[in-house]
C-alpha cells in the first residue's frame, strides 16, 4: 500500500463490550455520504486503504474496522463467529459520532462481512440509506455444501450459522447484491438464493469479472 494513501487514514478505536476494535477512517467532507465497511475473512483494515482512497475520490467518507481477534483489535480469545455481530452492532452505533454529518449513510459487507452485517443491522438501530453486499453467501452450511465440497446428504453435520436467507426477513433498508459470475469460492447462486428469498427488498447486480 503506498505510504501517501495510508497516511490519509485516521486511526481510531471503537469499544465493543470489553473489547477494543481497530479502525480506519477516511474523511472527505462534512456533507459527504458515508460507507461503513465490513471486511471479509482473513483481512485487516490496512488491506482496504486503496479502496477507501478510491471511495474518497468518488466523494465518499469511509470507515473500516477489524473484528475481535483480527489485526490489532483486542479480544483474541473471543474470536469467533458468535462475537462478530456484537462487534458490528457496536461499530454501527458508534459510526454516527465518529463520522457525523448530513450525508447519506450506507453499509457495505464483503463475503463474511455481508453475513455479519445482516445479523447486526436489526439490533444496531442504525438508520441507513442502503446496504451493499458484495459476494454474499446464503449461509455457512450452503457454502460448505457446494458441489465439490461436502456432499449434500451430509449437510446436517454443519451448523446452520450466519444464515443470511433468514436474516433478510428482519431487514428494512434496501439491499443491493453485487456478485461476480466468475467467483468459484462463493458461487453466484448464493446471491441468487438471497434475491429469490426477498425479491422486493433486494436488487441483484451480476458482475462479469
């Protein structure tokens, strides 16, 4: 990541219970729209610096954070799928004070972040103008039971956690699903399942690359 890009990022910490989450803010203007980013598995905040800069050039202020046990966030012992929605609720609730203003506010989830975001939104009581889910999966069970992985007759062995199809029923904000037709890790059919589950709430955008 080029040094000038990283230097434009504001480092901050967000409290989530007894944990402290590492976060980066890229501000543009007081009235600029805001995107709160929920990153994927195996990622840390600095990996999003170039994306934050691209959003800034388009006029968006952004905030990205590390979940408990990721990167420089505390709570390594609490790391796990169960604590991620709690982290996300804390970030959503804190975001208005961290990046105040009258601009539109959006949340963007990437892969794992998409599922975590859907779980967190109803309890966070955070008013958003829209939600963007990039490369979302229907559930951990559906992801593991894709063709070529665990045979479907054995799907009962996988806990049905982070079920985004069920979480959609609890949403109110408009949701845009962005998914690449070339994604082999999370096939396009996951986004299609989500859209079929809530066609009036979601818009599916199929990407070619």
